[in-house]
């Protein structure tokens, strides 16, 4: 069986230990591992809340968050792409705590005139009672399901809610340009005096 896992590690980065960690989230880990050994291109639905939670974000904003986490922060745990969304595997309990932290930051204002939060997408938090589709172990997955950061250990580091809040706020700031000046009247001539000598 180790030769099967070695083959998949070369293709997608998922190691035997990483597959065991993923499978441990389900009620029947051995059955999940047996399914993957026979059909490594099969996606599997796993419950959240005990081994990991998942924060699910749109692809472009997820990319910005990943850039912040890897360039300026502590990195990430496993990360997958599925149906145009980025799935960040996080510490258990993140799905319960992150929404209140986001609300405290006044995240996702519904007023289109609020330029600080209008361009920020909602983050979907999957925790206890939820389940997610985990990409298959092979790189030839249907519908673009794949691992960006593959699980490679039985005890991966998983970011918590504070780390994701930090990354989301910085990603939002990089995506939204805030002006302290009021918008000009329609048809008004506006001159840029910032470049005068």
C-alpha cells in the first residue's frame, strides 16, 4: 500500500500521513482510506468540526488571503480549490469564532455606498454539523478540484480564527482603495495637484 501513496504524493502532494489525517475526520477512516486506495480520483465528503473546520472563500479573494498568509504571515494548513472556491482548512472551532470576529470588524457591510466593505465577499465557515467535499488524491480531478497546499502530515498546523481575520482584513485592504476626499460632483473638472513641483 505504501507504493500507492508514494505515487499519489508525486502527483498531488498528498502523502500517506496526509490522507490518514483527512480520513480521521470521518466516522470510518479505514473505509475512506480503502476507497482512496482503489479509486484515488474519487472526491470524498468529510465532516467538519472535530479534526478541522473549513473557511470557504471566492477564488480571487482567497488568492489574496493566501498571498497575505504566505508573504507576511505564518502560512497555511492544507488548502484546496473546489468549484471556483478556495477551501482553507483551519483549526476546529474557527467556524464558530470567526463570524463574530468579522462582525466586530464590521465586515461585509450591506450598504453599497460603504466603500470599505462593499467589495468584500462573505466568508462561508463550515464547522460542527457541516461537511465539505475534499478533492481526490490525484491531480486529474474533475471540475478543477485540486489541492493547492496538500496535506502531508498527520498533525498539520491549522490557522485559527485570529490568523484568518488578520489575513482577510489585509486582503480586503489591498482590494479596496479608500479615499478620504468626497466624490467630485458629476461633470466637475478635477485636477491632480499631487504631482506639482
